[in-house]
C-alpha cells in the first residue's frame, strides 16, 4: 500500500499487528477448550508479536530501518523458552503472567524511545498522543504483573477472570488507542504533504505564487510589529524563450532547476524564494532595506552570470535581470501593498530589461511607468551599439 502512497508507510504492518492482537484475545478466551501448552505458547507469542509489529510499523512510518531488533528476538526467545519449561515442570502459571507482562512492557519501552526521537518534527502532537496511549498500556501491564505477584496463585485468580479480564482490557485499549493515534499521525502527514504540494512549485521545488503571497502577508505583519523594513527582488531569466527554442523544453526545465539551486545557495537564510510563473521569480528579504536588497540582488546576478549548465554535449549560459524595491507601508490592507509592491517590482524589472538585461535596477518609490521607460531607454542608449548586456547596478529614484 505504501508504494502507491508513501504517506501510508507502516499501515500494512499495523494491520497485521491488530490481527495478531485479536488472535491473542481469542486464545485467551478459549483457554478452557485448548491444550495448555498450545494456548499458552500461542497466546504469549501472539501477545509479543502484536507489539513487535506495532514497533516495526512505527519505524516504517517514519522511514527508519524496520527490521526485528535483537532485543525483540531475545524477548520472544525468553518468553517461549520459559513458558515451555514452566508447563513441562508444572510450574506456577502466575509467573508466566508476570514474565509476559514485563516482556511486553520492555517492548513498549523500546517503541516509546523510537517515538521520542520524532517529537522534534512537525508530527509532535500526534506522536505525543501515541506516546500517552503506549504509556498507559505499559502501566496496565506492569499493574497486571504486580497483581499476579501479590496474589501469588494464578490458578484461582484466572479462574475468577481478574488477570484474564485485565489482560484483555489492556490489549483492547492498546489496539483501539494505538489505532486512533496511528490514524492521527497518518492524517497529519497527509495534511502536511497536501499543504506542501499546494505551496510548492512542482518543477523547481521552490514556493509557488500562492505560497510566496502568503509569506509576503506574514512578513508584512511582522515588519509592521517590529518596525523593520521589507524588500523584494523580482528576477527574470534573460532570453529564456530562446533557450527553449534552441535547446528544447527539457533543457529549459534543467535551467530553471539549476537557477533555483544557485539562487538558494547565494541567498541569505532569511530570504524567501518563490516562482511567480514561467522564468520569473520573486525573493522576499525580511528586515532588509532597499540598499541591502540591492546588494543581495547584485550578488545573485553575478552568480548566475558565472553559471554554465551542461545539457548533453551543450553548455548553456544564463543571465538574469533583477528589479529591487522596498515595500511601502502606506497602504491600509496587505492586498493593496502586495499589488503595489509587485507593480513597482515589475517596473524595476522592466527597466533592467530595457537597459540591456543582465543588470539590477533598484527602485525607491512607485514612479509613473513612462518615466521608468524613459530612464531605461536613456541608459540603454549610453551603451555602444551592437554590444551585449553588461553587469549594471542602477539606483533609480523618482518621486511618484
């Protein structure tokens, strides 16, 4: 099942675990109609197998190596060996109850330790719920062991059904409780994966437009509370259509993925990268003013200009045009601020393209679009005719 959906890892083993638990309950209830050595060995083995499979299912769920540990093997060997010897020698049945209860508690402790390692993940809450269930079950088995020791004679007690009922109730609680906890973990993982899919660009694995917009809203609110600046960079790969036409769309996909990797490598840890669509990207720079954002943009431009991408026997060179703007806090709502920031970022990006590409344009405020076109055209005319674009960082400050 987990091959079709990795989120469902461990489900098959957990199902066998519950089947083993049900088989154990049936054996306990049919003890008066089955030879002692058969029901004792079978019930005890099913008991331990249930919790060993539960442990393996949890390891499988978290993608860990899920093989029977040496400890689990020793627990089974000790249980079956002692029970066989006890029945052959006519030993006291309550000692077998004490032993199996302690062995199960040890196995549960092993599972609790495995779950404890996952508390630092985004699955913390359901994992904690699972640990609570298994802790209660462990206490139940230890109480059963203590009760059997205190009374000292299993024959009379089991006849009255006290230890038998306690064993069955503990088993039922562990099966039902762990089932709910496991379903909780599975649905949480599915929710997280769906959330990830909804916010991630499938090709580049960067944030998509919807997710970067959500991040913009969060960072804008944080900047408002802290009184810190917020800037953004709009980036467009130069002549990307020509790359697709000349080398094919597969090569274009390789270029996009490589560019994203390069941007992530040369960005700061606090910067947030997203793909807006096609070959256009947006980078949020929290706690950064326009000058700081422009410095980051220039570093990214230089890194991309040095990039050489191998595709088959071809080497593909890449450059990018970047527009920089600082987010204005003059808008009442975040939607207006988002739209205005995009407009000014696109304006700066357009200016970078008009000035010859492979450069950075830094925009202070939102000037009229025609003014930007004029400034960009003037910058372009200053270059020698027929020359290719050269690295350029321009601070364009025009009052709107």
